[in-house]
């Protein structure tokens, strides 16, 4: 029997990169997968690649009001939610001396505010055995020059995971976080070879991670195999934050 048979999973930000890898892996494990994103074409392409187990909802995660509509669709079409993965997020360089309010607000709006209201809207559809997986970053654990705002937003995710785990454990809902290090996604397409080599040199494993490796961690935390894992953080970083 596959690990997510008869499970319904919602991936906020599931049309590309890490989110798409998670959705693809969950569908391969027999979950009914629902993905959200801001671009209909990207959602259509993702569902086409994933297969019949995939359903898409057009929604902008930066708008907290959008989550009520998403959950209405989930409730109407699927009746319940077993797994919530909150992956939508953004990064961006912003050194302290040049940081502006728009940069700060956009990062905290998507990386901090959106997960709060996504989880708040989802919890009423979840029950005993439910799992919430937050996608953080090792930037929330280590200092990265010029990325203080992004790092602070991901540190908030670590804190949410622990606080929500305590709040929701009595309902039988587990909350955990996966914190990737540098992962070879489309965002690295514009990175120079020199910068890529410099970054890789800081990773004990000697390479960038793959989205599929993050998906494997998310699958474990979402599945019943992790039934006794609550408030934990899995770093998928090749040892970068640990060694």
C-alpha cells in the first residue's frame, strides 16, 4: 500500500520548483493533490505533468482573503483535508542600509502572514491524523549577508511550527517544518557559474540539493510514518547549517 492512499493534500504554492516536486511525489504515493498558484498556465502545466490525481485552484497566497475561497473549494470537492503543505514564499537581497519598506512588507506578507492565514483557514477541515508541513529555510538558522529580512521571515516559520504543534496536538494535527538549504531550482538559472561554485563550496555534501530531496522529507512528515514526529525541523541542506 502506498503511503498517502486515501489522503487529500493541499500544497500552497505547488505549481513549480519545490512545491511541484512535493505535489508530484505525493501524487505518486496515491494522494489526491490540490495545488494553488497565481498563474493559470503554470497550474495547468503542473497538473498535466502530475496526472489525474492533481487539481488546481487559482489563488494569490499574498492575499489572506484568498484562503477562505480555497478552503471552500476543498470542502465542496473533497470533503476534508488530511495534509497541508505551505510552500509559497519569496526571497530577495535587502541589505540593512538600503532596505525599503516595500521589500520588507512583500517578504513578510508572503513568508509570514500568508502561512498564518492559510493554516487558520485549513484547520477546520482537518481532523485526527492531519499533518501540516511548513517549508522554511536554513536562512532562518544562520546569518546570510544581505538576506536578513528573508532570514527573519523563515525564523518566524520555525517558531510557528513549534507554537502550532503545541496548539494543535490535542486535535490530533501534527505540525513540522522542512528547512532546505540551497536547492537547484529555476531561481538559480540566473546565478553566475562563479557564484554557484562559491555557494557549493560552503556545502559539506559538495553540491546543491534537488527539489525531489526536499519532497522526500515533506512526504515523510506528511505520512503516518511520522505519527510521533511533532514540532520537528528537518534540514535538507547537505550539512550546510550543521557542520
